[in-house]
């Protein structure tokens, strides 16, 4: 789990024009592949159009701030810049999501926009998209406590109850996946909300501070110490444990076969195999994959081999890779490569970084009747939840590098930099050091 860049340049001028339009309804959601077992992200949708335009005086400041008048939420349509790509069916990336709380939009020097949501801490936890709400309550509660602990450990929380946290947290797998309010509502999502509510204030503590309660989807039969994976000083609550209860995961045991011709295409695209050369064999040798054919042979680091295939297989052959229910063509580095008549056969186990709670293991243990406290104690060196003060508001960086945004006001209205915005949609675009808004 990595850090978050926060050094965005100040904005110079804010220009916006507001108008009234019809207040639209729901969108659709699409699964993505986070560090956990499941997640929900927003999908592409057409941006609402305005019916009239009015202008207001130019405002100056460091950002555009959009706040709800009441308890409503904002429906956001975001578009990333167009990029040149060698991928087939390449398209401009975009997303659609709904967020409670206040929005802050900044422009970087290259003209792209970042979007930060400021919301109550418990509302943030309700939007964590790391475990299906259909799972047993004990697993959901263990996830809620782990997510709460992880967040508090990564925002330099002072421990002063109801204070606002200055340091933001990201919303991706580099931190933990925050999806906002699911659009449309995920069936059974109330079960996840109940898990958050039932565990309010419960945190795993080590030496009096929130523990870095990292977690991941599926193991290869055991977990690893944080020092083995992240290279950090060993923590007594992140020690290896045996995992026997995550067998229901679709990535518990997996295999994928890649025809040699396709493998040559992927490796050539990545620059680790000669362009146009055939491959006739591939096999694991220690920490490398030995590839040979057509008078050529080379040893490729296993991580480089995996990254090359995972990058280029879905790019060049999106209809074929990843196969089946796998989240990636080669889901983990806990794998071996061999050859048969069909091509290179990769066999492996697990998905994720390997440290802390195994989410599918928590699922299996909950099915056996384990409590949330017992599940957490197993994975985190005997730590059990304790009551701990929570922040009032938290800042979440939900997106950066955006080309444009369309923010639809809640029914009760909103303000844009303090100016009333009764209804409709604000369209935001970036320039170097500036962000412009109009309806």
C-alpha cells in the first residue's frame, strides 16, 4: 500500500456560470479489481446537459468548493484525458459515482483536475468497497474494524474525538478502496452499513495507537510478515500464519494457458522478447522464467514476466484475457510456469500482497462460526478491538488526473464557493493552474 501525492499547485482564477436543469437519477456500477475480494466503482455514463446558462462574477481562490445545503449527495461524472494507446478497443476512461459530503476540485500545473471528498469518518467507512455485503456478519464486522484501524493508522490521527483530519487518504488499492454511495444501490448493502454501525469506535491498537491492519484477498496457504513483503521493520501483529479457510475463493487455486504465439506477442510488446521471434518453451527456473524458441533464449525475472503478460494480454486481446473469473491474467507471483502442447501453462495460488487478514479466510472462518474478534486476533497477532476516539471529518482523494467533471446538485441544493446553486449540473474543466466551471 503506497502513499499519496498531495502537492497540487494553487489555482489562480475560478470562473463559473450556473443554471437550473432537471435533477437526474441513478447510474450504474461496474466491478473493479482491488486488493480485496470485491469492489464497486462507477461506470461510464453520458453527462447531463443544461437547458440555460447564467453567469456570475469571477471568483479567485485555491480551489472550487461544492457543498450540499442539506444532507444530500453529489452525482459526479468524470472523464480522464484522451491518451494514445496500442490497446485494442482503447477508449477514454471515465467514471460515474455518488459522494456524500463536500467536494473540492483543484487543478494541477498540467491542467488536469483532482477531486477530494470531505465527509464524516463513519460515512467514509460505509463507502469502503472491499468485501461483498452478502458475506457473513462476522466477516463484515472484521472487515469494518480492519478498515477503520487501517485508515486511522494512515492519516496521522491525533486521537482527539471529532476533530477534522488534515492529512487525506486515497481511495484506490494503494490505500483501501472507497467507492462512495453505490450507484445504483448494491443489493444487501444495508448489511455492510450495519457492520460499520455495529463496530463504531472499535479499533485494533498496538502500543496505544491504531494498528496498520492491512488485508488482502486470497492466500497461497499462509500469510507473510510485513518485513518480508514491504521491507518495513517487523511488526509483532503482522507475523505469518497458516491459512486453511480461503478455499472458496476463485483465486485459491488457479491456472491459465497462453498459446506460445500469443505469449511471444505480449513479451515482444513489452520489449523483453525479440519482435517476430517464435516461442517454443517457457518454464520457471528459480526466480526467473526461461523462455526459448526460434534460435533465441532468455531468462526473464518472474515479476517482469508477470507484469508484461498482465499489461499486454488484456490490452491486445481484451476478449480473451483475463480468463474466466480471474481478476488478472496472472493473479499472483505465487505461481510456476511450465509448457505443454497448448502453450505456456501458469499455475498458482492467491491474489494480493500477502500480509495481514485474508478476506476469503475471514469468510471461511465466519462460516465456521468464528466471531469478528476471534478472526481479527488470528490474523493480527492476538490484537482484539478496543474503543478509540474517531475523527469528525476525513478528506479522501477520490480521483486525480481528470480532464473534466460534471457535478449534479442534490435535491436540497448546494453552494459553489459560497454561491447558491439550487439545482442542475456544474461542468468543471481544467487549465494550467486554473479550473473553470459552467452549467
